[in-house]
């Protein structure tokens, strides 16, 4: 009997992968288990020789690992697209985000702004610089540790405004999502998957990856705040 397919992923896709792993077990008879942590941590572990079959990360990080020979050539495929949203603690006023002016006002009104590691956090810092607010907001920015949900900083009172992938803030206790960033300030990330070069079951791993990228995978992702690449909102 084939052993289970083991995967590594960033936290943003954790719940999607857990649900799809159960679907794959029931519908296809394949045991799948994903271990999730901060994307930076997962990439480090892969570079240090972590053994697994599948990898799901933001496409930029995945592309770097592919170019380094850590993924089997030709196996990488985009899976889901996630938007970054703004959120506030439950019970506090929810800022309007209908325009860039609204976003600027929300940022300037915040006493502490939480953001994540990885591509979405980098994109937010770049956006703040583009809005010419970097000097004003520098002392208010709080970066969550890798693998720590940004929403937890809202719930604990360590921040009064936060930005993270929608999937990581969805249905989080003590957190209210204000909405996606408006217009050309919007931030989105594509999460892709690939078969690791260390896989001992590359054919079976490729089969699982195809299921993740199927219509069933897209439906599950949409319920968790993501969408399929090139799909219409």
C-alpha cells in the first residue's frame, strides 16, 4: 500500500488544504496530510532538506525554490488567488474602504497597524511607501511573527488595524473584516503548488496536485476566501 502523501504549505492555505485532504481521502482513497507554518519558515525547511511530496506556497517563493532545483520541473501550477483585506477588532468602528482616500484615512487614524511576513506584508509596506506615508507610519507598524495570525494581534489589543490574506482572517473570533483594499491599492497573491524533488511518490503526488487545482479545489477555496486563477469574481 502506498504511504500517505505529505505536503508542506504556508498558513494562508491551511484550512483549504485540510478540507481538500479529507475530500481526497473519501473520494479517491488517497491519504494526504499537510503541515502548515509561515511561508518563510516552510521555504527555509525545504532548502534545509525537509522531505515531503508536495509544496504549496505563494508563487514567488515557489518559483525561487523551483529555480533552485527543489521542485520537479514541469509540476508547478497556480492553484488559488487570495486578496489582502483590512480588519479591525470586533466592537470598534469599521473604516470605509471605498477609495484610496478612505484607505489613507484609516491608516492615519490607526495607532497600531499589524501586517504579516511574506509577500502580502512586503506588498503592504511597499504600498504605504507609495502612498508617501512610510515616515508617518513607521513607528506604528507591527509585524506578526512567522506563522502567527495577524488577526490575533487585533483580538489581543496589540493592534487596531490589520492587513492579511482574506483566508487567514475569515471567521476569526474577535475580528471584523473591513474589506479589500480599493482600486489600484489592491493586493493579491497567487498560491501555487508543485511536487518536491524529494518526493518518493511523484506520480501520486502529481495526481493529488491535479485534484487541488480542479473545480472541487476551486469551490473549496472560494468558500475560504480565495478564488481560482483567472476566475471572475
